[in-house]
C-alpha cells in the first residue's frame, strides 16, 4: 500500500487546485466579450479540466454586445474541454431571441452540440413572455434549430 505520491489512485482528483470566492469569469472572442459568469465560489480542478461553481449567474452576448441569453443556477459544473455545463439544483436559462425561460432542478448544456436537456425523470417548465407556459419530462432543446422536445408528461 502506498500513501501520498503521484495521485494515480484518483484521490488527488477530488481536491481542487485552487478555490476562489466572489469570482467573475469572462470569455472574449475577437476582442469582444461573448460570455460572463459570476459565482459566489469556484473550485478549479485542473486534472479534470472542470470548474465547480456555486450560486451562479451568467450572460451570453452577441458579437454586437447585446444579451442573447442569461441564466442562473444553484450549483454548476463547467467542463472546459467541451464548453458544457451541468446545472444541479434550481436552475434557469432565458433565451432573449426565443422570448422564453426554461426552469428545472437539473439542466445540462452540451456546448459542442448547442443542446440543453434534462434527466428523463426531471420536470422542466417553459415560460414564454407572451404568458403561455408548459411543463414536461425528458426535455431536450436544440438551440441552433430552435426546437424544444419533451418525452412525456407534457401539460400546458
């Protein structure tokens, strides 16, 4: 049995490289701000290329600097390799273009495919700015195509 050392047993993978409090993360593309995230706390795991955030708000901007989407989450894990995010606990995602807000206790953003989805058993609510709303389970949204889909339990 070995103690300490290289961390090949995976124990070191669960310890953050560093922790930040009251942090703002900004991503720039072509010199323009395209994404901003604020969190009460952040724990960075370099080996896993993950950042665990608590009490998060985020805003995504167009190249012209206008807000395209925004949201918030109680607990968010950001996966750097894929620009994906897992939102656990009460979470909300608002699309300005689609004039709708998506809420659930679990959402996953697949950054490479531009898709937002939930676990099959989790209820998701969609509230449109025109006052219409619906809920269901097994939610998936293709944000590039503007398509929302539920597997079952749709009401509204």
